[in-house]
């Protein structure tokens, strides 16, 4: 026999599982292919990235941001400095 306190959790569990099984809105939206620019080093950000990469023998990296606002500010600054396009 299931304790009474567990009986009220089953509808919530089923609702959560049903939400995970559904298709996200916009999943069938037509998408266009994107390509990288042939010479990214011709932009200011491309030059900065190339200079930073020279000291790291082909390794990739990332930086953890401590707060969500920091991520938003980083994206806004990159968007402001973009010279060619934004791939959203």
C-alpha cells in the first residue's frame, strides 16, 4: 500500500513526464543553414580571438560566469561589437 503522502505526488510526476515528452513549440519552424565567414580575422573580434588563441596551441577553452546577468552582459557586449552579422 502506498502511503497517503505519496499519492498526491503521482499526478505531478505524470504531468512532468508528459511535459518532457511533448514537442517544443517552434520545433517544426523552417531553419536555414549558416556558414562561417572565410576570413574572420578581418574583424576586430576575429583579431582579438586569433591573438588569444596563439598562446594556446590549438586547445579550446571557456569561462564560467558566476551570475546570469554576467552572461547577458557578455552577449550584449559581443552583439554591440559585431561588425558583420549576428547568428541567432
